[in-house]
């Protein structure tokens, strides 16, 4: 059996021969290449990788990967992925989904896969619109946003994927702009290392139906001043001059400038992604300025598979039946001639 030590993969090993059919300029291309570059660094055999998707532009993803995969139905990718992972725990299972696929018709599957903490990885492409069906508002579309299905403005308040995920007991949540491939690749590698459900939200621009939806945060000219890229164990400092940071003022996070009003670097909060208490993680997810990116939460916990294995062993240890026939012939039986 081939192992990763016997073969050095490159991104080309994970690219299929299918023509990639996304709109020119779509961030999906960046995500695809970042995943293909991350996989060789994960130490996983190619035949042990599976991509499962629902419905949407992003859900074409399995076709473009030279791995096992399945293009499922709308919103049900987590359910299919759960079955795959439980059937073969040795597989590296990835769910590809969008904001409509995961948080509208797939909302229940989304929150419950996070709650159960199955050891798989979810990449959520969030472009705040329905792209494949040509521009209707989605569960993450902003209030007042004019779309094909809300020509006078959307009246429904949006979901915040990170807030919803952490509220559903997600143990790993990361968020990254769709135009930052280096950081994205690193996050995918860390997501695979995590033992449990990892969720990575991609702030993905839709050039056709919602162009510029994240420009105020992701444009290269403003990114350093508008985004805080957090790293576990490091002070939450940002800005082009690395002179801004976060402090806790009562029950709220506040942005301060180092060197002003006696503020020093020692006053800046240090990021603890591994804290079991999600209070600070929720505050970071909800913060509007700066927009927090990076691995916001990464708390190690028992997985569903581990709980199931422990329960199975306990039941078997107390059972008087060693095999199925023992059970079948354990009570009153009769034979039909």
C-alpha cells in the first residue's frame, strides 16, 4: 500500500481533467487552487480523500478534484459526509457548501453536524447571494440589499455564519477572505489536523450578482487596516503600521492605538483559540471593525466517533452474546419444516 512517505504529491496530483466552469474572476478559483496546494502538505493518501457537495456554484468542486467525491442534493452534503466518515473513519472527508446551501434548505444538517463534532471539514463559500440560480437573496444577504428576488430591498436580517456555528457548539471556526490564498492554504492544513468538525468560512466575491460584497475589508489597499488576522497565543494587533489592537472595555471589545493614552502592547488582548468558553470567540465573530479573520476557535473535544466507539465497547463488554447467532437463538424458538 502506497503511503505519503513513498510519494511526494503536488497540487497537480489533485487536479482533475475537467474544465473548470466558474465565471472569470470568481474567488472559487482561488479556493480550488488553495485546497489543491494544501492537500500535499496534509500527509493524507490521495485515495483517502473525499469531497462531498450540495447544490450551488461552489458545489461543482468535486468534479475539479482528482479524488473520490459526490455531488449531492441541496443542503444534504453534511448528512452524506457523516455516513461516509462513520463508514470509514480513516478517510479525510471535506464538505463543500455555500451560504444558501448550508443555511437555508440545509440549515438543520449544518447545525447538527457541528453539534455532533464529527471529524470532517467544511468549506463554506459565503458570497451573500444565490449565484447558481442567478442572484436571489440568501440567508446572509444584507438588509436592504436589492436582488432578483428582493427588487425593493431585502427585509430579512442575515445570519452570521460564525455566530450560528459557535452557537451550535462548533469547536473549530476560521474565516478568511477569498483573495488571500497563502493564509487560506495554511488554514485548510490546520483544519485537517483538527480532530473534530472544522468549519472554514470563505468571504467569497461573486463578480456577477454581488460584486464587491467584501471589498471594504478584502481589497489589498485597505486589508491591513480593516482586517485583524488572529493567531493563537499572539496579541490581537493589526493595521498597516501594526499599531492598532483590541482591548476589553467592560463587556465590549474596543479598538485602541498603541502609544496613545498610555496604551502599550502589553494592554492588547492575546488570542486564545483553544479556550473552551466560546464567549470571546463569539465577540470576535460579531465584531464589525476590524473584521476578524484567521482561526478564531479551535477547541479540542471528544468527537462523535469516539463517543460511539466507547459506547459500543461498553455495550459489548456487558453483552452475553458473542455473535449474531447467539442473539437469534437466545429466546424461545421454533422450527418450521
